[in-house]
C-alpha cells in the first residue's frame, strides 16, 4: 500500500509540476490482475482499483490498517468502469455491469473481484473511509441511480450527475459517491468551482479517449494549479482546494467524498473574480 502524506496549502504553493503530480495524482491505479491501494492521510481515505483479467483478486488487508481484514473498521464504495464482472462479499456474489456500484458495509471479511471475460475485463474503482457502524451491503444499478441534469450548451458544461451512495440512496456512515457524465460537446465538469471545508473529495476520470486529456484545476482560489490527467487516473482534492476541470473532449468522472457530513449541496462556492 502506498502512503500519501497530507500536504498543506502553503507547501503546495512551492511544489514543482512533478512534485504536485506525485502528491495528488494517482496515475497507475489500474493494473491487470492486480489490486493497487493508496492510503491518503487526508481523512484516512483509501483509494484503490482492482482489474481482474485472468484470475480473481482478493481485496487484501495491509499492515498500515492494523486490521484482521480490510473492512474490519471501514466501509467501501465500488464503481465498475469496465466490462461485466462480479464481486463476492463473504461468498454472496453481486454481478456488476458497467456503471453499476456496490456499497460494502463495515465488517465484510472476504471481498473478491472477478471478470466475466478476459477480453473485456471489469475495472473496479474502490474508495473507502473509516466507519463507525455497519450498514447493509447493497448493489445499485446504473438505471437506478438518482440522475440530475445540469449545465447549458452555452457554458459547454451539460452533464448528468448520477448519485448512488448518499442520503436518499444507499445508506453509509460518511461515504458519498457517484459519477458525472458529460454530454458530447461539453468539456467543463463544474465552473465556477467550489471547495467544501468539511470533507475531502477524490475524482477518477474515465472514458477519456487516448488522444485526449483533462486539465484539472486545484489549489486555493488565489493560488490555483493544474494537473494534466489521462484516462483512468485519479486526483485527490483536499478540503481547502478548489476542484474543477476541462477536457479536450467529453469524458466521465467518478467522485467520492468523506468527512464531516453527507450533504451533497454543502459547498463553498468560489466566484470567478476570486480565482488567480
């Protein structure tokens, strides 16, 4: 498990491009027949990916968690962004198509990921936070997610937000999770941007064409930076950082949050004239 220390905004101002990428960007999460795990000291998030191709993959525990099994004190959200696959949770099997999401409650002991076909492997994005109690493991299909349409053609930001794990959807302790799909011809995922001081957020960009990139903006409003992000790369957004992005084509991104509350609308909006 890779450990990423929490970095404050003062230190962030002095980082080079490569240092900024090392501190906040997860470039190689999806590896064939491997589970990659990253532990962020920000709100103790674990960001991970499992990509079973020719064999099933067990979600391991790690010495850094000091736990008998991964979910002993944690809850987990999993979004499948690949081909059809399945997740076994204590021998109960859940089939996940592309864009289906599974919530796994605290206490699940054995979690195994598999793909239906090695020619079209599943790709599971995993986000986990500490949990104070156990909620039932629950699958939500893409068609069942709460869909909210936002934006306009003039703003180049027409998009649909799909909410899965949130108040009113799948119950959880602190995890809030879903994804956003941009309409063809739109490039901005949000603008003006916002922070939310009461929780951190992780973005995983996916369905980004090979010849396209997303320019993700971060940092304090008066000290913005950017990261150039390719397909299936994730970025950590601390509570003090703005987060927004523009792509060279349409794309999708999974978002997940953990922290003080679960109110999706709890945002601190930043006016454009405040940005530097």
